[in-house]
């Protein structure tokens, strides 16, 4: 072993305080490495730290989750049925939706008010804002949609709400409720069935409803430059993977070539995405079962319910799920989790996308901004300008 240099000798004679600091740093590094390798130890440390300083820990926990928004959709097959059975209360207590979209509520406005359905909803769900679109007289107990928002679970009041799509022939059954929020537009819908006894409404469904409704969705995007979230029972099983035993069912409503092509063309030509299938391309999962045949117990169903979003919003989608654990209807709920920090405006006419957070350093951002400004004209909306939707808010 070579002799120590004078410098090394001086290190050996360092003061105890310096040695203590080095020992503390070494211990801290060992502890840090240990926590990185052992998740359970990290959890225990977090719990201990929370007991000593709960305020700081609470802030950290909230900051990690505050940008996550969870939206649910459920075809309840009659709002009064799931209220009376307690299934809706059970679902909301467990799922805690920030926004809950309902369809096939099967209630008219008179019954909605006379039976205090809104108050009943507030008993089991901390709902702050409710918007119901009911079937119109003389029709009763049919179709219908609703959007319920809970501030306690992370929701916020819509800027505007609109009912139906502005075309009289589609407006009597309460099939569309639209809510504009700060960063996106939410559309809850119950698409017409092509027909139970034969395909009596197939032409109306494909040639009239689909055309007008799909144009309505695209116009929402164009008028607002906000991404659209569409949820509901769309009454179509898009691919063979979306229906149990597809062979021989091509003439059944919801699986005809016409309906499937119409939906596929909508996604491709209008720039929308089936979120569940994009995230789970090979997963076999259904959202509807014929209860009379006992299909739910056998899991012989159809995937008729969807969360569809503007292509530009997919980067903000954290998860899209079919929640088969919940019962109470012939459909099960669906959920969409989005990171609101990642939502970007819709880019139209080939304009370059906005700069994302942490995409470039400050100097690069300056160059990118100059380049973007030279290519496009920026229109800054005035505060007094009304949002795109003409409607009422409670």
C-alpha cells in the first residue's frame, strides 16, 4: 500500500464535525436507495411522516391527483328502477364520479318533478348541478339523458348546457344533453335503436340521425376549438370482437353492416377515437346483456356503450374502462379518466399544435412561438363573447 500524501493525511485528521456530516450523507443515501427499491418501506415512511406532519403530506397527495378527472356514463334502463333498488346509490358511493352521464332514464319532465327525482339523486350523490333532457309529450317513459356534476368529487359547473341538436325531427325523445366546460365539451347521448321488430328505423338511424348527429359533433369542435367527449349507448357493436357469437347476427339491429360502417366512417372521417378499443385493442368486454336470457351470468353480451373523444384529446386520456362489477341495469357503467393538464385545444386547418408543457427549453420555445406566429393568425376571444352553446344553466 503506497504511503499517504500530505493531502490525504490532512483528510484523516479532519474534525469530528466533518466526519459526522459525511456519515449523515452516507446514511441518507443508503436510506434513499432503500426506499427506491422497497415500495412497502416507502409507504410505511409516508405514513409515519403523515403522522408527524399531516399538512405537508396532504398537500403532496392532492397535488398528484388534482388534474385527474373521472367521468362515468351509465345506461340505467329507467332512473326510478335504479333509485328504488339502491343500485345507483351503491354505485356512486363506490365510484365517486366527478361527472355522471345517464341515459335511457325513461322519465318525462312532469314525473321528474312530481316524484322529486332530482332530490332523490342528491340524497345518494353529492350532486351540485343536474341537467335532465326528457322525452316530450305525448311520449312517456322512453329514452332520455342527463348530466350530473359533483364538485366534491372533482367536477365543476358547466359554462353552458344545450339540449338536443337543433333539428326538430330528432328533438322529441331527449336523446342528447351537451355541456361545455372550460377545456372540453361533453355530450351525453342515447342513439336510436334501428328496430327491435325488424329494422324499421334503420334508414332513419343511418341516413338521418347518424348524419345529423355526427355533423353536430364536428361543429361543436369547430365552433369552440375544444375537444369533444361523447359518451352513451351508441347502439352499435363496431367489430366482431364487440359481440358474443357474431356469426349470424348481421341482420340484427346494432350489428348491421350499415350501422357499423356509419360508425367506422365517423371515427375515420371526423377525427374521433373509440377510447376503449384504442387502449385495449384485443380485450373482449361487453357493456350490455339481454337479462331475459340470462346472458349476464354467462357474459354473452354486446359492447354498445362508448367513450369517444376528439383525436387531439387522446394524449390526455389516462384510462377508459367498462365497469362490469356494477349491476342494476341491462347495461354496466363506463368510465373515462382524463388528465386535465394534458388537454389541448383542437387544431384546425393544418395549424401547428400549441407547445406542450416541458416540450422545449425557454430559447427553443421562443423560436417555436415566432415560427407559429408567422404561419397563423391568432384570434383572442373577448371576455364578453358568449360561449358557443345557446342554452340554459341552472
